[in-house]
C-alpha cells in the first residue's frame, strides 16, 4: 500500500461524510461541478493566476523538446473548473486551442490524457465519444460509460457540445454506430427522459405497477421487450427507481439488476446494469468501472484515463467505494498498472480530488 494514503480504517473514520452510497438521490448526479455549468452560460471570469498558468504552459512547450513535468504540474494539478479557465484563456491570449498545442507537443497515453485535460470537460466527453466511434468498430464500453446513467442536464449539454464540435447529431451518430439492444439503450439515454421526482406521483402504488410492467416486459414474457425495460429505468428518478426495485424484490425475490442479468447478455447486460446502478449507487458503480479498466490481461489505458478524468469531481466518494470493494486505493491501482509521465499525471489528478493524499 502506498504510504501516502491512510489505511481503510482511517479513511472511514476521517471521511465518514463521504460514505453516501446508501443515500438514494432524487435525481441522477451531475459529473460536472456547478461552476462549469455556470461558466458555460457566458464568458467565464478568470483570475490573475490563470495567466501565470498559461505562461507556464507556453514556456514548457517552447523551443526543442517539451517539459512534461511542467505540464503535469500545471494541467494535472488543476481541477475541472480551473482547467476550463486555462483552456479559455490560452485561446484568448495566443489564438490557438490548447488541445492543438498538446497534440503537437505530446504523444502516447500521456499525450491522449493531457489533450483531454486541455479541453473543457463537456468538450472532452464529446472527444471521448468521437474516439469511441472512430475507425473500424465501436468501443461500446467507452461509449456507454459516457452516455448511460447521466442527468438530463448533462445529456442535453453533451448533445449540444457534440453537435458544435463535429456538426453531427449525437443520436444520429449512435444510431449509425450501434444496432439492436445497445442502440435501444443508448437512444433512450440520449432522450434525457428522467422525470423530476414528485412524491405525490412517484408513490408506492405506482412503484408496484411499474415493477409489474418491468416483469411483464422481461421475465414474464416469451422474448424480451428491451425498449420497455429501458423506458422504465431511464424515466424513473433514482429515489423512485429504488422504490420500483424494492417492489420487484417483494414480488419476485430478486432485484432489477438480477432481472437484467437474466434477460440480457454480454455487453448489452453490462451497459444496462451500469445505467441502472449509476442511478441507484453511482459512486460504487464508478469505482467498479475504474477497477474494470485494469481487469484481466493488460490495462485499458484509454478507459482508465477517461474514467479518472470524467469522475474527478466525484472522485473522493468514488475512492472510498474503491477501497471498500477492492481493499486498495485508486492510486495503488494506477501505480501498479501504469508507468512514466502517464502514471505521474494520473497520480497528480488523484491528488487534486483528494489533497490529503499528498
């Protein structure tokens, strides 16, 4: 175990407020901090230190060679909002997109991640979708990790940013890349159909009714009506979805996840369960997703990079869950699976999320 991290017991004692996985939210969580949502409404306000960071990046990429350590300390050590301000200010100062500079100056796994860090987080997610659908075949795991289990607000923002960057409707892209069950799930998620939780409407009797409909569309039917299953788990706000799950258990003696396991298979099953659990238990689900990028022979470096980048805002909670499910920290996993500047960059990003790790 890395000596920079406290033991599991110390984590639980020191940060009990982070163990929120038993609390079901009324709506799906946002992965972007509120400051990013507000900044995207107009020209952001930046402070003098941002100009200093911009100059550091400029100097790190001047002349022969690149100072990777300086880039790590400047971009890797900043949170999502600060990186957004740096990217905006760099473009404003030098009339060049920061991502274009990183594309020219870096390469490999380090280069892929530093280029994503040089983008505002919604643009980075749009880029990840583009990477998942570029070339021969589709990286379905990367695609559903971005699109499934998202809040209405961020799905709408992602669709707008993707169209602006690539001049293509995200739903049309997904429809052209996928077919069958995964196409149904992704298109349902992209509708941003999650209802606003209303206890007078989302009550126990309706939960029983929807649980029965879920059964009728799946286990109670010859053949599976996947569209009906996805309609229920996409529309239901998390708190109400838990009520449906409880009603399903009461009648069928197993939960919605088990029902999906029985009705679906392969990647379809994994994607649907990921969506379900990102609503019911998002921090544990994100931790399991990070763990999965390092499972088996070899490491999915792109998947790992995208997960640490995208979950950075919620990473403190995710890190607690990661220790609980695997008895090792996220940093331990990164250190054991990566090397070089790429490892240093990932570790620096983890420290930003949890400064006490330093």
